[in-house]
C-alpha cells in the first residue's frame, strides 16, 4: 500500500493532517506504515498528482476522500466533519475511510 499526503506550503492544516494520519494508521492496525509527504509545487504538478486541495491523502494514487474535486489551484481543502467544515478530516474519519478502502 502506498500512502501519499499531498500539500502546499501555505496550508497550515497539512502538519496536523500528517499527525492524524499516523494516529489513524495505528488505530487501523497499520502502525509504522510509511507515508510519503509531497509538496505540490504548481498547477501542472497538482493535476499530475490527483490533487484535490491541501491536504489530500492518497492510497495507491486514489483519494481517500473522493468527494473532493480535482484541482489545479494551489489551495487549502475543506472537509465535512461531524463538527462542521474543517481544514482536515478527523482521526475517526481517516480510520473509517481506511477500513472502507480495505474491505474484501
């Protein structure tokens, strides 16, 4: 499994997203799974990487939260969470999305 966290430098949410992703991986019995962190540099790079705003979490190149529209804009992403709109998903949302992704 290849996990990639895409972000832009100007987005403050990506650092916490990386922490939550690590916590979620441990909660999904996947502790120590490597996460590749990639800084999206320009619009062409965004399109090539399947970027949907910062942060975007990809599993084997597929957005873990596919409701985000692809973007060539270098912008922060908004997620729907149980507490309203936020700049990143909750740990529980990541755990649930990982579980859905790996159902037989």
